[in-house]
């Protein structure tokens, strides 16, 4: 997930980079492919700072350069703070190791990418021209923007946004294609620096509030669990009610496969397993390792499907994800889009057979 800048800050940073002749391609080239001597850049910055009128404002005033000295004084202060954080990384980074976004935030607040990208040009950018209150806020916003630009978005990911609750779900996978589903809180509008909680950062980031990390291909069992939830709680699911039209349109896009050795392979057992406890209102569990698993429970009182992480050896049982009835249709549609894109090892044909098994065996039955 990317960091979120306020609209006016994003516009300002875009204008700043445009004024400097820097686009996203140039950012990735500079930070990924060019050989960069960060120690050399820092040395040049230190020299430039010492030579600047702002470094010795009294001398600047004597020389009649008071306006120039004050104009870029904040740039120099911010740059010196960045250099201090970079040079003392080993000590300062320990302070953020338990913060949820610690590593990323430390990198962003160090200004490392800004220094690498702009070098000595950062000393003569007027923050007032871009409607920032001070130079540090401008550089931090730029640092977050650079961080976002460096991220190569996984085109197979499927994001589902719930505007009502300001949450979102993200279907993903690990490097082996194993199933991943994350839930985020998008309501946060401010973040504080983990190095100094008095500092409010000019960006925010969705907070991860839930997840299911399955072992191998569990999409069939996961879909069966969603269907079980909809069936027993009598939840209307447009995707299922108009399934023939939905699946016909989806197949027109073709089946993509990820770079996983057994992508698209499955057996009928995986489909049958997903409905083993269907009649007793128990969605299929989701294995995560050899011994641990997720146990989905239908919470009729809250109208949610709750996933609990279970470790029989330690007796750990922890709620890790709640799915609301309102999001069920989008999540069922989303898991189909996920596998169609090659996100994971499953395939559309397998999930189609899951739905067909449900239609053939359960849709007309009345559950006591």
C-alpha cells in the first residue's frame, strides 16, 4: 500500500518535480540503476551549507544578504537533520523497530531519497513557492512521493474498497503464489513520526487491521466459506444470482497464470473439502502451515464472517479478519478476478466448479 499525501501537497510536489524536470521514470533510474555515492553527496552538501549565506546569517547581514540568508535557512536546517539521521542510522533505527511502519518511515524521514535525487539543489528550493509551511514538511512530502514512485505495483493485485466504513481489502499472494488477503483501515488522516511523536507527518498510510495468509492454493476453500456465509445468513450476492453472465464475461478476458510451477492445477478433492461442514454452518478451515490454520466462524449477531488463527500446540486462537455482509458480493467477485489475473496458483475453472457444486448440492436445501 502506498503513502497518501493530502491533495494540495500532491499537486505541489508534482509541480515541484515538473519545475525540476524530474518524472517517475527519472526517479526510478536515479534511485535504482545509477551508481550513487551517498557519502560523496553528503560531503558536497556539507561544503555547500558552509558556503551558504544562511549558515552564517550574521555575516550575511553584514554583507547585505539578509533576505537570501533567511530565505533558505530552513532548507539548511532540514538538510542537516536528514544528514544526522543518515549518519546515525544504526542507533536511531532501533527506536522504530517495533513500529508497524518503522522501517519505511525511518527511510522516508531520513530524506535519503531526496538527498540522492536532488543533491545540492535541495538547498535552494523555496518551500513557500509550493504552499508548504516549512522546508522539512516539503521534503518529507517529496520523500513519501518518491517512495510511492519506487513501488512497482503488482498488476495482479485486486483491491476492493468499502467507502462506507473507509476500509479496503487487498487480494495478493506471496513469492510462491500462496493465498493472501489483507484488510486496511483507510480512515487515518495523519501519522506521527516514530522518532518524535510531536512531529505530524505530511502523509498517512492505510493501517493493516486484518489478514488471512493461507498455505498453498486455498482459493476454493475460501470461496466455499464465503458462499456458506451467504447461504446461511440469507445474504443476496449478485455475482451468484447472475453467475452465468458473470462467468461468461470473465472468461472472455482469458486465463492468466503467475510464474508458479503448479499454477492452474487442482483436484476435485479441494472443491469437495470446501463443503464438508456446510450443512452444520461451518465454513472450511484455511491451512496456513503444517499445524496451524484459520477457523472461519459465522457470527450471526454481527452479520460477519470471522477468521480466527488457531495454533493447537500453543492453544492460541486469535481473531485476524472480519468480513461484513455488505462486502461479501465484492469479495466473491474479487476472488474470481484474482485467479483470472494469475494472482496465486488457482484458476477460474476451479472456482467455477466450486459454485457449480454449490448449485448442484445445496442451493435448494433448507438448512435447519
